[in-house]
C-alpha cells in the first residue's frame, strides 16, 4: 500500500507536541535498570504523548516513562530537545513482564503507530527529535528489531524505504512531570493535537480500521445456540480439545483465524507452523491488542493463558519454545477459531487485513 498523502494547510500552534508549558514538576534523571524480573523496551515514535498512549493499556506493561534519549546533552529540558540541538529523540521507556507480553509483540505494535518512512520527523512534528527509532538493550532485542524491520521492508506495504533506525540504548532522561501520562491528564488538548496531527488517519489508511469496538461478544443464550458443544466447552469453560483430532492443526490454506464467537481477527496463516503438538500453533498474533494474557496455575505448571480481548473466549496458551526470532508458540484450540480463506476475506469484512498475506 502506498503512503497516503497528508495535507495540512493550518496547524494551530497550541496543537504542537512541542508547545511550551509551565515547567513545574520537572524531573531529569536517568532511569535505573529493572531488577525485579521485568524487561525494558525503548521506542521513539514522534510525539511521546502519542507513543505512550499506544502501549499504556497492554497486558504485561507495568509502567511507561516519556523522555529523551540518544543525545549528547546531559539532563536536557523539553525546550532544549525541541530546539533540535541536543541530539535527543522524544521516546518512551516501557517496563514490561516478558512472561505476559514479549518484546517482539511490542515491536509489532510500535510499527503500527508511526510512519516508518519519514526521515524528517513525525507527521506535523518536524525535526530530528521526532524521528523514529528502536533503542535495543541487548543482542536479543537487536536481532528481533532487525528481523522485524527487514520483514516490514519486504512486505510491500510501503513504497519508500524504511527510515526508522535501530540504535543501541543509551542514557534515558524522563521528561518533565507534566508530560507523563499526558493523554490521561489533559485529554482535551491531547486528542485535539492528535486529531490535527494526521497520525490516526495515516494509521487507518495503511493498516486498516482495526478498532476493537467492531467486535462484540454475543449473549450466552446466543453462544449456546450458535456454537457446538465442544466450541462452547473450550471458549466458555476453558476446555481443551484432543490433539490431532481438530479442524485446523494441519490446515495449510492461506487466510486468517478469527474468534469463533466475536469475530476478532487473531492469527494469520503466514505465522502458522507445525509444532508437532497436534494443535494449531502460531509464532505471533495478527495484533497483540486483540488478546488478553494472564498467568494460569490451574495445572501442575504455571502457564500463560490466552483469551480474545472482546469475546473473552479461552483460546489456549502461549509458550516461549517457538521458532526464532520471536521464540513464541501460541498453542490454540481449533474449537476457539473460525478460519476465513483469503478469497473470502473481503466479502466477510476483513479485506483491510489482506496486506498480511501479501
């Protein structure tokens, strides 16, 4: 898909992410490394108000700091960074539980928040401080980020080269206090800025309308009527179907797998692999934002249960013994899924996801 043209004839000064604000409650210190089993991801995606908001409601994300990184000026202020003279990027530093959400999934979400072909900034915000970049903490993160960028370049989604950089992480300085959780503290101004920036129009034009609100869970009486006994037992009562005797464990058709109850798009044939377990297995979801994950101690071992976000359907579990580079294995019950072949996606309302199968 070609990058849509974004034209802005009038941009009000107060809508700029760099608009001046009272500098009270300022904090400029380096964030310490986590020592409690959590991991860290650092992304620059233009205005940090918008980047922070994209990750704030994800399962497994414990905290997010907006701040500055990649520069050469110690303890920079917002005004100094906005001048473009410090070398810093506006960025967010995410503390997350890798047992619940993986680094590779965070990277996937990141790509869908930005224009990765923009070399001069981000939407209405121009300058090096608004360029996009992934700051890796270690070799594992670097490999995942490099692989993901290469996959994006080869996808054909964009008609320009991917400009986003992959950079070794350096000192991170939290932004002033009034910038933290800005979308919650100042929703009117935040959404005015975001609407005028063109970010959401761009995301929708490139990735399609992925709004969760489109998919609803039917009432229980309707579920009992429309689902088979096995489908109801698995999705609503956390059951498990027999391996090798289910609909999709060896399905090799092109298409997507959606929640059998709500219709939420969950997995793609592109990410399906033969795990040898007898259940459908995937290296990643179509969009991690359509999933809910939590620790499950119902068996003799602790596992991570996977459910659909809106439908609440029990899908299966995710493990960390999958293939590279994600190392994920989503082990999913066929009874929780409905397969939609590629040729039927448009007429069933999933045409906006055809880019996945290119």
